[in-house]
C-alpha cells in the first residue's frame, strides 16, 4: 500500500482523484473547509497542509481500498514525471512504485518473447518505455536491477538488428548494463555481459580477441554450465571464421556433447549448424551436409532468426559444390527474403558476403 511521509497539495489532490470525490465531497470526507481544498489544488506542491491535517490525510489514505491506492500511486507517478517542483517537494520514493516494479518485470518478460520472434518494434517499445521513465541514480537496488536488465535486452535487440558497434549499438548497451550489474555486485550477470561483448567482438570481425574472450569465459565459474558450454562453442565459431577449421571442429564437438548432457536441444541443434560450417571450411562437404541435416531436422525453435541462420548455412554449403551451386543460390535467396522481412540486417549482410565470395570463386572457372 502507498504511504506519504510528507503531504503537499499535490498528494492531497492525487488522493481526492483516487477516491473519486468532488472538491466539496473531499472537504466533507476530511472535515476541512472547501477553501482549504481549493488552495491545495491551486498551489499543489507549493503548499503544505497543517500538521493536524497531515494526520487526517494519512488516515484517509490508510482507509482507502486497494483500487484507490493503485489510482493514487498512478496519479503521483504521472505528476512526478510532469511537474519538477512536485518531484522536488515530495518525500515519497522517487523510483518506481510498487505496481511499477511488477509492470516493468512483466514488460521485460514480454520483450524477451518479442525478441525471440524478431518483433523488434514491439520489443523496443516495451524496453524503452522504462529506460525513458527513470534515471539509474533515482533507483533502489531492485529498480537498478530492472534498469540493467532492460539495458542488456536493448543490447540484444541492437545486436540482432545489426547495430553492433558505435554510440547507439549493442556494444554500448552491453557495457552500460555490465557497469550497472557491477554496481549491484552480481558476478553472474557481469560474466554474461562479458559473453555478450565477446559476441560483439566476433560480429565486428575481431576474431582473435573474441576467441580469447570465449576461451576465458568457457572456464569461468561465474557462469552456469550451459553458458560455459556456449562460450566453448563460440570459441570454435571464432576459430572457424579465422580459418582454423580443424581445431574449431574439435572444440565444437566437445560443446555439442556438453549440450547433450545438459539436455539442451536448441543449443545442441545450433552446435551442429556450427559444426557443419566448420567442416565446409575444411572442405569436407559430406560431413558438412550431414551436420546441417541434423541441425535442420532437430531445430528446437521456428524463430525467424534461427531459420535464416540455418538456411544461410545450408545454402553456403550447397554453394561450395559446383554440382549444387544453383540449389545453394536458391536457398540463399529464400534466407535473404526472410532476413529482409524481419529486419535482420547483419544476417542479410552475411548472405550478400557469401554470394559475393561465390561469384568471385566461380568467375575464373567460367573463363
């Protein structure tokens, strides 16, 4: 329930509105004059009821039902965002109110689902409505945790949209979230942000740095066993992109076994997709087709992002064999259309890069 440590005309007006009383009825409810209520409503935070009246207002608020308390908190929250003088005078909590914590948490859970479906516009609105509402310095630990989680999710959104580096990028958001979780002394969350920053390094082409970061995190006790296995898988990804396909395959295979032990079907499927690309890089197209077949048949999610990744990997492998080159181009075209439909710009750029490499390799053979 809401409490007020020091009443001003602003809180008094919010209580009247919450109780759904006219000025006259509110005056009678409190046992004060109508002119007193009118003064409070005119001056708002610039006036304070007398000490005995403060006690009357406390009693009126305490006797209000839950619905009135919710309306009271809502009116105060809205007033606090639009009236700077009110915010300065109120002695209530300056961060989220009780109902806002719950709404914020619910919105972040909804944002996670929206991100998994690549519904970026909706996810962005859910995240930014809270990041724009509060400043970290005005939050208690619970609010700061939600703010940090929101910032990390914003980083996920920016990463999936292809905004990897720069002032309005995943890298910036992840670094900010890491700093906030550091303030809260939550090592597991800090390590997870280190993992996300390593992904950013890989996506921006800093493969050696990414591999080193992944190797360190693969044995980091701050992370869960699953996150350590994912770091091990991504070591292999970075190594494969850097041309070290044989060692990358061994590292990825170890991660695949870990996901099997953990009964993580989605990660297990993704690991086979990564293995397929490593074998393609090594020139073993038979094994590559075998592993991509497993990945496609066992995919645990139908999310657009994963569909694009699977089809891109499949097309890349088919494109590597002159006998299946046309099939590969057809599969890549489908992946590109899906990536464009959902705004997956990083994936779209990757597909264009694969096409360009293929055309460059095919050109000399035609001459």
